[in-house]
C-alpha cells in the first residue's frame, strides 16, 4: 500500500506540473508579465467571421464537465492501489454468474477464455459461481458443472423489438431461461475479456458490501500479446478515462452521469430484471448506455469496482473506426430518446455533443494559430487546462497499462512518446467516425474481430 501511495503522489506531482507547464506554454499564464498583442477581430475578420471564430472557441466549454471529472478522479483517488485485500471469505460470497455474451463467431476464443476465467476464480478460492455463455450460434462448450451455454433461438423476439446484444441479454432474464435468484449477482463480460486476481477480489468485495446494485471497474488493453500497437496506445486514453471520470462519478455521486461501458459490469439480478434490456431499437446499439441511464432514472446506485480486467484493442484501424462510430450512434440514440428524462441524461448529452462537434472543435488548432482572437483570460485558462488534461490522459494511460519492469525504462519512455504521437492519428480517426456516425444509418451493430491468430513456428 505504501508503494502505491508513493506512486500516486509522484503521479499527482507529474500531473499538476504538466498542467502548469501547458498553461505557460499556451500563454494562459505569463511568467514575464508581458501582455499579448491585441487584435481587433471585427475589423480583421468581419462580423460573420468573428462570430464563427468565437462560437468555435466556445465549443471547448462542452468538454468541461468530463474534463473536471477526469481531473478529480486522477488526482483525488489512489491510482495505484496495489493488491486488493478481501473483506470476507470467498466461500461465503453470494452466488455469482459470470455472463459472456457473444454472437458465436469466435468459438475457440470463447472456449479458451471460459477455461482461463474459471481456473482463475478457483485459484482465488471462489465456490459459489458459474460461467454462462449466451450465444446466437451454438459453440458446444465442453460439459462442466460450472459452465452453462445458452443459445438464443432465432425466432425469439422481445416485447419492444430489441436487437443485437440487448436481445441476447434480455433472453437470459426470461422466466423460462433464468436460473438465478434475485439476490444473486451477474458479472457481464465481452467474449475477449479476461479476469485478473485483483478484479475477482474487487468483485467479491463489491458484492460483500451490497450497498449498490450496479458497479464497474477498470479495463486495460496492453497485456500479453499486443496485436496492434497503434490502437493499443490510442486506447491508453480509455484507461485514464476509467480511472478518472468513471471513478469520480461513481465514488462521489454513485450515479452514471456520463454512462458506463458494456463490459466488467456487476449487477444484482433483481435490479437488472427490473431495469431490463428490452428497450427497443434506440436501446439496442449502445445497450450499456441506455441501461445505465434507465437504471439512473429508476433510482438505483452505482459504485466503482476495484481491480482491472484485460481486453484487446481493435486489431485494425478500420475496426477501431467502426467501434467509435457505433458508440457515437448508440449514445446519440440514447440522448434523443424520449424515454430518458433530460435531468438524468444532461451530462451525457453535453459529453455526446462535445464529441459530435469534434470536427468543429478540432479546427481551433489551426484557427488559434492563423486567426487569433482576443478572449477573456478565464476562457484561455479553461481551453489550456482542457488540452493539458486530455493530453496527460495518454501519458497516464501508458503508465497504468504498461509495466516498466516488462519493457525497461527506455522502452517505457518511448511508449509514452509513441502514445503522444498517436494523438493526431486518433483525432483524424475520431473525426471521420463522427462525420460517418452522424450521417450514416444509426441502427447497426458492427462486430470487431477479436480472435488472435498467432503464427506457429515449427
């Protein structure tokens, strides 16, 4: 624990120093006392041009809520907690169902991960658990008393016409399919998600506590064999987002103000059945987001689950782009849904539209250099602070994801530099995904390739 606190202290010093240097570099803080040269925008750019420049600059303010939550989460909660201590005996834990939802396109991947996850649970000392695989296509898992395969019939339809993953998840909740008691717990995983000892301990502590009906934890992407270094480094931002915004909203408010992800989700059965995944077409593209907002509306509480799980970043830039496009489209459908009151989705809506307007916000990078305009000092500070926090999240994501003992100090430093170098590429991909997502058909569900085919040398 002492080592983790020291690491967190060093991270905080680096974080605050990076922000301060960024504010100085951007000119938001002046150390020499010199004033910036004043430019008369109305004469230089005209009324229409000046208004456009100011509107584009003000779009930066849409990111403020999530930036401040990321800042608070990374700064005020220990980012390096170390090994998690169990708060009770695993033998006395409530029954836990580890539920994996898959279309069935990667049967070998599912079989391997079921075996790995089951063995890890046994190693930690769990007894009251099972692994349930819900699939559209039969995988034919080996018979085992702790493994259950549920094949969703092709003719099955929900009451509201939910599709894709929502349809499969709802099928599990049907009275003639569900075998879990209301006080049992479900851990939702994607087909490529791997448990770790810390995550299992975190889940056990969460269910021992029992005060919150829903929880979620950290997922990292740089473990074992790395298929695509570019997408993995780009996903370092998501790691920081989990440790920042996700932790802050759950630890402080216990509400999914900005939604959550669809994997490493822990739910109590009675609460999940009450909320349900039968949410029509609008709740089928980003089923995780819709479910979270609906649970928020119903008054349920959330908390962060300690410990991390492992996943893989998309194996190609095409899959990376398709993934982002689906997320954007799904969240837009949730934001525009009349079933979710504005009060419960206001922060999600602000966050979503900061994403939708990304192509316009990105233009500020060039416009600030070629078409400078005088702004209030507070706006300069916010813009610079926002940029500094977002850039540092890539640095933190690498620090959290990659082990300095595995790669060595020099390679570790190069990885941080490489992550920063991916930012322009990531911005381009995100912009394309946004434009495509806004203009394209919304009710589609793209499945990225998740099965690794490592060449075998004989």
